[in-house]
C-alpha cells in the first residue's frame, strides 16, 4: 500500500505581512529611542566656561575663585571682596567658578551658569547667597526656590525653561571638571595669577595681590 504524502500546512500570507510590518515598526521605534537618548545633555545647552589663570594683559592680576553657594566662608568672602577689589580698580580681574562637592545636586551651578549666560551673573550670585544665608531657602536642591530667586532679579520663563530643561547641566559638569583639574577640595579656594590660596582672609588676599602687581 502506497504511503500518503504529507504536505506542510500553507502559511497565511497576510499573517506574515503583518508580522514583518510589526517588526519594522519596532525597529524604527528602537532607532528613534537610540537617536533621541544618545546624549544626556540637551541640544540647547549653554556654553561651558574654560578657566584661564593668566591675566588678560600684562600688569594685571587675575583672581579665580572656586566657591559654593552653601559655604559660609564663601558667603563671608562674597560680602568682603567687593571693597578689596574696588581699591585696585581695573588692575584686578576676577573669575567666579561655582562648584559643589561630590554627592551634592548641581542645580545651584546650573542656575548660576544660565544666569551668567543671560547676562545676570552678578545679580544671580548676590541673590543666591542672600537666599541661602539670609532667607534660608533651599537653593541647592529646590527648582522652585531657585526660580523664585531668579524672578526676584527679573528672570522669568526663559530662565525657567532652561533650568527645567537642564540647559546648564553641561556647564555645571565643566565647572566640576575644572575643580578636579586644579585639585580644589575646599571652598573658597582662590587663585591669584595661578597661586593657590585656601580659605584666604581678606588681608592675605590683599597682600598676595599687592605682591603680584609689584612682581
């Protein structure tokens, strides 16, 4: 007796088409996710700051201060420094580098760098120190507290959008990289034409600046 031939069941063409279409959609979705999440920093990130220890021209002295907004010694220096700088006029230039220590939120740096980018560096530095030490607001971790401070100096929706969109994250990380580069582990740390002073008094700063101008 002849054996019956076995035939494989015919696959449904429409089912295969749906399967391939589904796989194609998943592949496109995966590529889209990969593309848009390829960087942790937004496309509209503000420029980073590169620290230069040398004065802009001969005969001048450059101060570079690494500080934190929750540092009481930094706050004291913030109040005393303007009087010292005023006595030297344009012979002394200063660069402020906001930092935090490992484990701390970078929100305060991001806010400061965004304000700096928008032309309100001095106002924001004054306002953040005041909010931290006089008004006792949480400007180190609270977005709403920072936005309230920003509003007090005339910064509104544009600033808020940048802060909430992490436009200052890259600049904050760059500041922390400069902190590591110059081995800063205490605040305030001030460099005078590259000479490192850790938690200097106003008298020490004055003597160091005077010596640098003479030299």
